[in-house]
C-alpha cells in the first residue's frame, strides 16, 4: 500500500503537468495542445489561444459531418477537426483575409445562407457569435494571429438541431 500512494501521486502530477485529461473525442496530434476557441462556458469553453505561425501545406478536408451550406472563406486552411459527444463538431481553420474581412464574411454570408446570428460580440482582436438554421446550431469565433500576416484563426462549433 505504501508503494501505491507515491505511484498514484506521481501519475497525478504527470497528468497535471502535461495537461492530459484524455478522453474519447478529444483532439490528437499536433493541434492537441491548443484549447478550442469556439466554446461558450462549461465543457469546451475556449481560451484566447491561437496556433503560432501560418499553416503550411494544403490543410485537411472538411469532414462529411460539417454542414454543406455553412459558408467558409475560400482561402481557409483547415488545421483541426474534433468530433464531440451529441454529434457536435469543432473545425479549426486559418484564413489570410485579415480580421475585418473575415468578420464581414461571417456577418454577411451566414445570413445569406439562411443562418441567424445571435449573441455575438466584437472586440479589437477577436469576435464570436452563435448561429442557427433549421438544421444546425453552432458558434463561430475568430482571433487575430500575431505570428501570421493577415492571419485569422477561425473556429466553428456545430451540432444538428
């Protein structure tokens, strides 16, 4: 018993230091260290964290579960995809259109595609809004990327209605 207690303490300390709370549906790979930006309180609430530098390469494809009618900037490079419980989906992307143009795209194109925006806020270097349609509800968040010229980190959190 005396050997078990130090081993448990050591294992617990390792989890705290590495930030590994692990579980089904959590991100893995190079983006796993970053907390998502599109959450709203409680589980999955985001931080101001954005990846360092501009992405290189073609990026990932949008997953089949991503709403086909949800507008995404043409130059967006998908950098992360995470499936969560209750069919929720988180998609991270980087666009090089600059903060003001990306914000304008989201505020204009989503309503044109049939999405209602609600409970949004815009600050100097970030913005976010809930959105919904007859089939989908979700939230988008954007953050300027200081290490990527005109880079904007865009996160969509979507779920079926």
